[in-house]
């Protein structure tokens, strides 16, 4: 069969990214232009600034991607784009750009869900094996998703309130750590011991999780200690928080692995960069002889290569979008 080169576009948050992915498994070129430094000044992503920066940069990112790959639009078989979920204005820039390219160059258009992208990033490393369990952990998501086959998603459970990444970022803020806080909390936790008594969330047999109670508990604890003029042992608090938060992920993962005959476990999303998360999940998968795969960092953080990987099965099935495609901030996964 002839090789299929998909030009993929991702602009759901604060990264303008494009990639050329061959046959859904080989990344020929990946360009990621991050706006992180701009948003860091505000302590979080400012949606209006994000969409404006995408609009300013997207043409340049396309040129660079094609140039570095030594390709032209003639070498491209289809255009894939993230249409949901994310910041609406940011998504719209990518979607409108993709529709324009599809129309002008007469290439089929493929609409890809960002979360499916995070899961399919795995195919860039090794082919996914079903039944597969995906733990999606990011700034906006904490979900356990069962896949019995390509594009057969079953949402088993996930957070009922805040996402784990959001919780890491809030904890970072009360510990006076810089945005984005997750990696800084992880680093600080290495120096501490688990010596703060924090509530264990969702200690039950469901696949549901919760992080907001844990978050509030820590905010109140810091506030009260400050009012009493007491010193906060920051490293100990970071460690205590991380232990409790990640323990919840591991417990719920184990429940799902026990219930379904999981062959392949994957961790996806920005928080999968966390080594403690990887280690704790690895303990569970090792216990049940499940293959654990975590894509390399460049494919874990927001990137277009994962969108190209996720688009490929849709290309094979002939599931194309048309020029009516719209962006959506909905969390629904197909
Ligand atoms: P995403 O939403 O997939 O773009 O991922 C971003 C989120 O992942 C933010 O909330 C980050 O704080 C979080 N994050 C990134 N690296 C780490 C880490 N090493 N430990 C914990 N959280 C992290
Ligand atoms: Mg993401």
C-alpha cells in the first residue's frame, strides 16, 4: 500500500503545532511553537492572547514544518486538525486554517479529538494492543478510558471535579512555586517526607476520582498555619500532596486492570511527565503483567504528531470531515 502522509495541526491551548506523520506511526517532522513564556507572566493561559498568537504564527509554523521535512503540499495526502476539546478561540484558528488548506489544495480533512490524540501518541512509539487502558492526566482531564479496539472508547470514570494537573498548579501557587507548577511541585516533593495528614479521596470501588477536596484542604492548611505565624514545611507538604493524589490514580487504575482483561496500559497528557506518577502506575502494571507504555516527552505534551497518529485510522476508514467542521469545547470523546 502507498504511504500516507498526514499534515496535522494542533492549536487547542497555548501551543501552535504542526507535524507530518507517515502511516500513523512515523513522525517525519514536528514543529511546536509554545506561548508558555507569554502566559507565565499572567500565571495561566489567557485565552484571547492565545488565539491571537495562534493566528499570528500558524502560517509560519506550516512553512517551517514543510521546509524542514523537505516536502511540499503535493506530498501531503490529508489534513488533520484538533477540533475539540480546548479553548474555543484557539481551536478555531487551527480548524479554519485546516479547512482552508483542505479546500485550496483539495486534500481530505480529518477532525481529531485532542484526548484521542494523547492516547494515539502511543502508536508513534509502539503499536497499541487491545484491550487497552488509558489514564489521561492533564491540566483539564483525569480520565480512565477503556479501548477494546481502534476508536472504540469507553469512559470508565475520572475526576468529578478538578483535574489532577490543575490541582498540582494550585498547590504550586500556595507553595509560592512558579507556573506551570506541576514540575516544580514534583521537584520539591523529592526533598520532603510524607508528614502532613491529608484526606484520602474516593476510597471506594468506583472509577471516580476527586481532587478539589484535597486542594481545598491544602489551601486551608497553609492559610491557617500562616495566620498562626507557623512555618510551612513546603517540601513535606508537596510530598504529602503528591503521595495522596497519585495514590488515587494508582488505586483506580488497579481496579480497572482487575476488572477488564487489560493487555496494554498507557499514560497520556501533561502530568504523565511526572516520574512519580509513572513509577506508581508501573508498580500496578508489573503486578498484573500488563505492558505499560508512555510516549516520549515530546509526544506527551501538546503536539501535532499525536493528532497525525490519531487521524490515520480515520483516514483508513474514510471518515472525513467537510467544510462545515466547527471547533467545540465539549469534553465528549466521540
Ligand atoms: P496538558 O494539560 O496536557 O497540557 O498538561 C499540562 C498540565 O500538566 C499542567 O497542569 C502541568 O502543571 C502538569 N504537569 C506537567 N508536568 C508535570 C509534572 N512533572 N508533574 C505534575 N504535573 C505536571
Ligand atoms: Mg493536552
